[in-house]
């Protein structure tokens, strides 16, 4: 409930400012690596939550 309340106050200018700050902090080369790692983590979490097959078995094939 609190998360939706906070997001209601973020408009387009605020989101652009946040993105520029992230770009300045991490640089253009590091952001894709961070997003790739975040995506892998989310996939592993989803697979573990759903009780899916082990991702290591898929990578070995």
C-alpha cells in the first residue's frame, strides 16, 4: 500500500532525474551488466518459487 502511495508522487521529471543519477553513478557500460544480473536473479527466484526445473541442468545441455 505504501509503495503505490510513493509512486503516485513520481512524475516524469523525477523519473528522468533518477535515471540520469543512476547513469552518472554506474556509467553506461555497467548498467547492462547490472540489469542482466537483476534479470537472472528474478528468473532464478521465479523458478524456485514455482518449483521449476533447476536452471543449472538447462545450462549444462
